[in-house]
C-alpha cells in the first residue's frame, strides 16, 4: 500500500494503465489530459481527473504539481507536447518526473531537459518478450541498465534433484542469486544445498552476457 500522491499527464493506453495500477495499490492519483473524453474514461478509477493543457506554464502552476511525490508524463504520439510538458513540469519544481518516450532520440531529448527517468515501454517489453521466446525457462527478464539484467528461470525436469550449488551460478563474482521461489514461498537467501524440484524459480542478476552464458550451461 502507498499513501503517496502521483499525477499522470496523458491518458493513452499506457497512462491509463499506470493510473489504474497506482490507484488500486492505495496511492492518490491525479489524472490529467487535454481531451475531455479520456478524462471521463479514467475518472471512475482515480482520486481526481481533470482536463488541462500541460504545455501551458500558468495551467501547470495552478495544478500545484510540485506538491506531488511523482509526475508521469505519458504523451507519446505528440512528441512536441511531450517535450514541452516535461520542460514545463520540471521547471514548475516537481522533484521526480518520469516520462514515456517513443524512441531513443525522443528519450535523449527528455533526459537533456531534466526528465528523471525515461521509459520506453515498447522497447523494454520487446526485449522481455524476445528473451522469453528465446528460452522458455525464462519467466521474466528485466533490463537494469549499464548492461545488467535480472532474470527469473524456471527449473525443468532436466535439473530435477540437482542442488542449487550444482548450477555454479555463484562461481562468477558478478552473478548473484537474489531469490528462490517454490510454490508461494520466497527465500531471498536460499541455501545452496537446496535440492531442486520441477517448477522452482531462481531469480538471478548480473551482466547480460554472463546471464546468457549461464542459461546456456543450464540446458
Ligand atoms: P499509448 O496509447 O500506447 O499510451 P500514446 O502515448 O501515443 O500511446 P496517445 O493516445 O497519444 O498515446 O495518448 C497521449 C495522451 O496525451 C492523449 O490522450 C492526449 O490527449 C494527451 N495529451 C497530448 N498533449 C497533451 C497536453 N499538452 N496536455 C495534456 N494531455 C495531453
């Protein structure tokens, strides 16, 4: 549960889904869009929903967005509005502004004008799905930046009965076993002597190339 306050500007599919998830997790959400129909659509799911053009400095000042813990700018199709809104929101004194970008260059501009975090949902989701397609044992793959990643691997019948230490996951200093899941139980410091069962899940993190190499060796 969260008692924090968030504002989401731009209520396309991405913005809408961010709003719903934040609110259902207990946060206070202010949803904003220039389009009244989109505001009406999200209104039942959030604390407050208003129509506003966030490229306008005066409007953004009146919204007092600097009182919010975090602001998400999720305007994709109109790149000019995305950039201008980010600039205006950042200049209004909001400490943490996360922004959705369409591509690398859009993202680069957003970083230069002060976005605290740039999100590229299509790129990130594409990478995660491709990793799962390449190896069905990979349940999840999350890019951590700086060439690091975190992945969840499900244990198949080939590794049944082996111990966690037999997988040699910790031999490389850079690869870390973050957790081990069996059914509903999660251990964040699993014993390396644990005997593996089909369906167990291991959560590991490290450099991407090293993780790929480890996965290959687990076949
Ligand atoms: P997706 O639907 O996948 O999230 P997208 O970000 O391209 O993609 P759009 O449909 O373009 O989604 O949604 C962006 C939203 O941002 C639209 O609802 C649009 O009305 C809104 N918007 C655009 N400019 C402004 C602005 N200046 N101030 C507030 N909202 C804006």
